[in-house]
């Protein structure tokens, strides 16, 4: 099971975010991803492993090749986490709005 901390760790690096952007356009092999960066295959592989551990990408075998693609479920987890805190801020901002409106109406009286 993927932990949300693993997902945020995976998102916390600019190289990994770039890899996700590449995979948003098309599924790629590790070699195709390596071609987009000035780093070793081993370096890219480490990034890819963290993305997979974070639940943001899937790897499937196609013969001898391993094809990497985005995992929509991983992004759903992040979205749900953010949405939970959106409600917190919505409540706080609504309370602030009500307070300001109350003070404004008191000033008019």
C-alpha cells in the first residue's frame, strides 16, 4: 500500500516532476526517459523507483521492455488529501467573511 508521505516525497524533486510531465504526454521506456536528461541511467532509474513507490507511475512489461506510464490513482490520492484541507480553509475563510460583514454592518449603524 502506498503511503501519502511516499507520494509527496516523489513529488518533491524537480527531476521527478519533469519525468511525470514527460509521461503525461506518452508512455515511455526507461531508455526514452534517460534520453531526456543529462544523467546516468542509474540516476534516472532511482527517480523512477521513487515515483513508482509513491504510486504515481506504473511499470508494465512488454516483452523485454518495461513501459512506464502515469498512474491516475496516485494523483487521486493527492487530490483527496488537498481537498480535505480545502474544506478547512473554506470554513476559515467563510468565518472571516462573516466577521467582516458583521463588523461592516455594525459600523453602518
